[in-house]
């Protein structure tokens, strides 16, 4: 992953990197795989992944302030580098709780949500005891999962009690301040 981003062209860097083990033989977290998917979308459609998602997902949900970093070649990073307001993070949790429907409109296929939010592979205990789905970490509570993002942005989804919890760096700062006050 690190070697890929030292190139001006991250796609070239990705495909010239050495394999550490046979693909599919074990889990290794690597955001460059998502970047390659983003590059494929741009190559095949002529449009950037962020542009498509903004049009199809963010705008219908009323999310207008999204920052998503790009590579030196102008391709959305895909697997990292996105930041949005906490209230918009919470909208994503609700979208997933509601099976991909937002205000009566289907934005994501329910089958895809079911597939991506179930355990697809085991992970090293040092990373997560419960496994990994498609871009989501499995939680300890049955059926729960979480999205981990930039600057402490996280979404925890607990479908059995229809709850979603969102965090961001501002919340972490706020919680630390509250703890300090309570300890005085």
C-alpha cells in the first residue's frame, strides 16, 4: 500500500508492487484495493466515483458538504480520505438500518447491504476479533458492524435494536473535555 502511493500514478504503483502472499489466502487490510475500484469506475465511465456517488447518494440524502481526497492523477481515493459532518455520518447509519431506502427512495440494493455487512473473512485478533465484511468491520454484538473513517469518524450500526451511533474527531475532543471536568 505504501509503495503504491510513492508513485505519481498510483495505479502503476499498485500493479508493480510485490505480493506478500497468495491473494485470498489470508486477510491483509489494504485501502489501495478500493482505490483501484475507483480508478476502474473512472476508466470505464469517464466520470469520477465521487461525482457519481454525489449525484446518486449524497444529494438525495441532503449531504452537500463532503470532502474526499484524490490521488495526484485526480482519482478519488475510494478507500480513505473522506470527511463529512457528524449529522451526515448519522444519515448513512440510518440508510443502512432502512435497507438502502432514504425518504421512500431506494438508493442502495438491500441485497448488497446484506452481503457487505456480513462477515466475509476472518481477521487477525489484533485488528478485530469478529471479522470483516465489504468495507465494514464486524461488531461483537450479533449482526452489528461499523464503518471506520478519517479523523475518528465512525458509524456503529446495531440492526437488532435499530440504533446507529456516529462519532467524529470533534466528539472525541468533547468527550475528553467532559472526562477531564468529571475527574477534577
